[in-house]
């Protein structure tokens, strides 16, 4: 569940240095770029462990709208293409879209954001249901928000990062921990 609002085009440290953007429109030092590195890192980890072909892969992007794309391993490129089409709008989340997508399944749900969610009060209850019914963790780029305070009050894991390398590494580590029981030592 990846924030793709306009602020995700910024550098994780707030420096204004988004890096090179000749082949990566949002810059290779943007929050979004590091989140994508983590997403691809998770996919690579699942493939190396030999479990990727047994699970569905999905990605929700939230900004002005919440868009979800899910495919099996053999159509994973469609999910990757979805990741490369950020909206760069405001920061709104539609918990109903996510709950419908994951209904009846136990999934790894990892959310990433860098600020407040504008419509959090109206989505809070639906999101709590989603988070508690799955293997859930949140990575916050920067400071606490009303969203992270609520997640912590629900006893859900929240990790705070301030740089891109920590963000992408942490994403893969959370996936490793979640799938540990399915992989060989």
C-alpha cells in the first residue's frame, strides 16, 4: 500500500536533491524511488526463495484515488507496470478498495507513507479491520502522524525511517520475517 502523492517525489532527507531524473522521472533519490527499490527487492527475495509462483502479488497505490492491481506470478510484470504509474495527487486512502481486494485471504500488507492521510478519520475503521486481519506493518518516512499514532495504539508495528536505503532494506526485511516459515533455513 504505497503512497504516491506529490510529496513522494521529494528526497527522503528533505534536502531537495531528488537525484538523476533523466531515466527515472521522479528522480533516483526520491522517496518513491526507494519505495520501488524495496518493492522490487521483495519480489526478488520471494523468487529466490522459490515461493513467488505460489502467491498472488498485489500493489495498491494511494493518492487522489486508491488503485489496486493484483496478478499471479506469471503476470507479475503487470503489477510492476502499475507501480510505474504514480498519480502525484493529494494523500487520500480508500480502505474499502483494499478490503475488497484482500477479502477472505491472509496477506502480507505493508504500507508506506511520508505524511498525513487527508481522509484518515473517515477511513480509520475500515483500515483497522484490514490491518488486523493480515500480516501488517507500516513504514513512515519522517515523523509521527495521526495515522501512525492510531496504528501504534492498535499495537501494530510502525517503523520510522529518514533515508532511502533504510526504507528499501526495511521493506525486504519485513517480507523476510513474514515469510520465514515458508522458506528454507
